[in-house]
């Protein structure tokens, strides 16, 4: 779906995409229509299964990521980074909502031992965004908030 949406732009502006995005699009070019139909069938099966799960609970609570922010080598910044193990840990818990089209919200949940922020994610049943917003509001009111080590105030206090 991402490739189909970007194909016209990609032909003439491939270098405008970061290296990790170009890698994903190159992999997508290898998929066939049969692969896509098969994936949609699997998505349908998971959608049914999770609809049944949400008959017994309101939300699924997870960390937003399986790790906190990691430093990048300075020489990687101009071109981007493609580190699949870190990408896997970064995206691990967001896949459910992305695959099934379920609403999710991430809210601050504290800090690790190095002062890096930790996110708390709630994923809910389809069309129940209001519950997620209320729950995130409760969490945000109870969590300490710190300004990042490096920041610039753009608005007056």
C-alpha cells in the first residue's frame, strides 16, 4: 500500500526518500498481487480474533517502544540509519494497531536511568478513541514531566 501510494513520486524523486524508506519500498517492489491478497486474508483473521479479545477487555497496555531513544553515530545523520534490530524494538508494539487499524495512543510514563523518556501505549477496540483519550489524560496528569536536556523555548512560559 505504501509503494502504491508513492510510486508516481518515487520514479522521479527517489533520492528525496531516506535510505530506510527506500529499503522498505524496494522490498515492497518484490511482493506480488497474490502476496497482497494472502496478507489481507491474514489481516482479516487477526481482526476477527482481536475483536473477540476486546469483548473481554477494554485496552491492551504496552510500552510504546521496547527501548528508549538510542544515540546515532554523527556520520549517519546526513543519510539516515537502517538498523533493523533497533527498528524492530522501536516498532514492536505499534504493529498491532497498524496492522489491524486499531486506535492507539502513547503517553509519557516516566524516564529510564539515563533520563530518556519512556512511553506507555494503550490500544483499544475499533472506534473507541474516546476511552483511550480519557485514559491517557489520567496517566499524563500523574507522570512527572521534564524538559529535554537540549531544547529551545519557542513560546513564553
